[in-house]
C-alpha cells in the first residue's frame, strides 16, 4: 500500500509514485520528441544541400538572407529537440528523473517553437523562389496561423475546456 504523499490522493486519477509518474512522463515525452526530431532532421538535411545547387547562386540577396536565417533556425531547433536525449544521458542514474522530465519538456517546447520558425521561414523561401508573387507573405501568414491553431490554440482550448476542476 502506498503512503500518503507518494502518489496517492493527488486527485489525478492515478495511483503512482513520483518516480513512476516521471518514468511515464519521460516515455510520453520521448515519443513526442521522436516525431518532431524526424521532421526537423529531414528539413535541416535538405536545407544544408540547397546552398550547393547552381540555382542558389542566382538567388537575390534577400532570399539568401532568408536561407541563412532558416538554416540557423533549423540548427537551433535540431539542437533543442536532441537536447533532452543528451540531458538524460548525462544525468542518468543520478535519481533526478522528475527534474530531467521538466528540463526535457522545456527543451522540447523551445525546439517546437524554433521548428515553427524554421518551417515558416523555409516556406517563405520556397514560395518566394517558386512564384516571385506579392501574395507569398499572405500565404505564409495563413500557414503560420494554421500551425498556431493546430499546435497551440486547439490544445490550449482543449486543456481549458476539459481539465477537471475536482
């Protein structure tokens, strides 16, 4: 039987200790990171090759600047999304799983924000190069709004709407 304060009576519907909760949260976070890491690594790998194409040299300086910013954002996003794995490896066995989950979650959120910026900048660059149309910023703004809706507005709405008050 569990003692008071080690998971019982928290009102969260689970009967788990702090260590069990941290283990579960870590596993959930690792699954989330895998999805984001794959996308950012593919995008970043693609971005790294663009500079070596003949078409790149003919781009206007504005597009080259957008490209450099996009590569930097992709690199920062990759670092933040790989960070939790390295963090875990360095502190593993030190009996600090709950703290590791907190820091890994923060790194993952930062990586997600940087991924959002990377995707937006990459879309801007591609659409500028493909169309040279003044409507491009509006298209990118629409896609950015969609990302914000899917990634933040909807989850925050659901969190507010469905979080139990008891």
